[in-house]
């Protein structure tokens, strides 16, 4: 029997992440000891009180039913967290929605907002899930370059007037992935004015909100008028090391929230209730754990950045997130450099071009290994003769 996949699947080719992972496994089989600094998956456990809550609730036989959606207790914890952390008021019944990790919502929202052929303004480089969501919706991406000369903020003034009028949605991500840039209040105010003028829905991906070192990131919803034009996704994956639990949320414009909720009600039956209770504990007890987590990542950042500087690789010191966005040395292409690193040092990174054309000549390095492993990575780089 001849089986043909839909034409839509042409947009979903095997990713460079899979390609790199295959090559990494090949090197391991050859006896090479690899240091994986590629995927941004936390290597640390959740807080002990979160694991204890999960273990306790898993034993409750009444919690194995469908949750259907976020419980009132979970959504209330989200709204209390936002009020406490960002002085933002959220109505938990209308302006908050649980998702199965923020990526679940990020990928599905374009199908709620746009029709086939509509334009979505998207950062370049940007998180790969954005393109997946745009492809599923059969929308058209319009690239907003994020470059060093503009502090890695999109230049809204450079967007042609014709595109502004056709765009239905804008995606932003601060602190960012792969670029660990921070937005300013002035920039977000400009975004709100821009979105209001051209009737554009803003999606702000705030997944790295708790991973900062120098100054606290700004919630998009804390800016006047933001709730009128957009929503903000957040997740417990990175902030509380709960990546495998797949729980996150979206807050903001109630019309957009209702639309996403309507779609989601046709796709899944919610998140396992014990995980929701564990997430509530995390949201209610952020301070001590978050302070310690930031301290750990800051130490890792400084070990790696200082080590790279000692080799003459003058990478930027990120002020937030779990990534270093590094210019590739010696005019390597980003993909060429990543493979050379694996061959010469056993270090796995992600070539910047995987995140968009503007990522060429950069590489993304994740701070997902302990300090001694990061020191070993620096030693291997020093011994490789590449610098």
C-alpha cells in the first residue's frame, strides 16, 4: 500500500537537533566521552518540597481522574504568583489557563489567532517551536532580526507598513532562547503601542523569568495596556526544574485565553492532578529555591565565560537564562563549528543557524552541567588547539 503524508509535513523535517544527537551517539559508541551542552534541559532536581508533594498526592486514589483543565487552586496560585512577583492582577477564572508546558500553548496559539496565509512576526533567531506553530496554522512568518547592534531587540521601525497591516500576531521572548537578551520597559511600551495601532496580538514567551543574575526581568503584562493586546506564557520547567512534568500556564487577554481554552478542550484532558498540586507548592514557595537556583547558574555562567575568555574566546556574559550565545571564532559557519567541537573536544553545542538565518556564525551553549564538567570543557578546548 502506498502511504503518503500530508503536504503540511514538508514543513517538519528531521531537525538539526536529531542530527547532532545521532552524531553524538556515534562518537560515544566510538569511545569518546562527550560533554553535552546542547539541549536546555535542567540537570538539577525540583525543590524537595515539590517532590514530596507529588509523592504524597500520587498515593491518593481520588486524583487519577481527568483534570480536564487547570484546577481553581492551580490557577489561583498562578495569579497570586504574578501579583507577588510582578504586581500584575490576573482574574484566575478568565485570564489564566493551564497548558502542558508552555510549548504546548506556544505551538497551538497561532491556530487560534490566524488563518492560513496570515502573517506572524517572529524573532530571528528564535526558539524552534515558534516555526512549528506557524507551520501548523499555515500562517506566514515574517522575520524580525534580533542583532547585537540593537541589544538583540527587534527593530519594529524596520517592519514595512504593508506587513504591519497584514500581521495578526507577534512573538517575543525575553529573557530569550537562544539569545539571552533582556527587554526594557521602554521596548515593551513601544510594543504595546505598535500592537494596538495595527491590531496585532502579542505572545510573550516568559519561560526563563526566574533565571536571571543582574536584574529581574520585566513581565510584559506589567506594562500599561499589555493585557489589552496580548498574553504571556510561563512554565515550571526551567524555573523549578520540572521539565518532565509538562506543566505551564498562559495569562493575559481573556478573549485570547478563551480561544486557546476552546481549542485545548478538543485536544487533551489536562495535566495529571498530582502534578498540579506539586506545581502549586512550587509557585507558593519560590523565593529561597529560586535564589539558590540563580546562584548555581550564575556560578556555572562565570566558570564557563571566564574560562572561554582565558582562551581568547570573548563571549558575552549573559544577564539571564541558561544559555551563552557565542560568536563562533575564526569565521567558522555555525554548523561547521559545532561538528568540529564534537570531533576535537567531545563538546556538544547547538549551531546558531538551527534557530534561524540570523543565528549563523553563532553557537548556543547550555549551562546544564555541573561546575567540574564545565571546567573540564574549558580544559578540552584549551588542549584542542582550536584557539
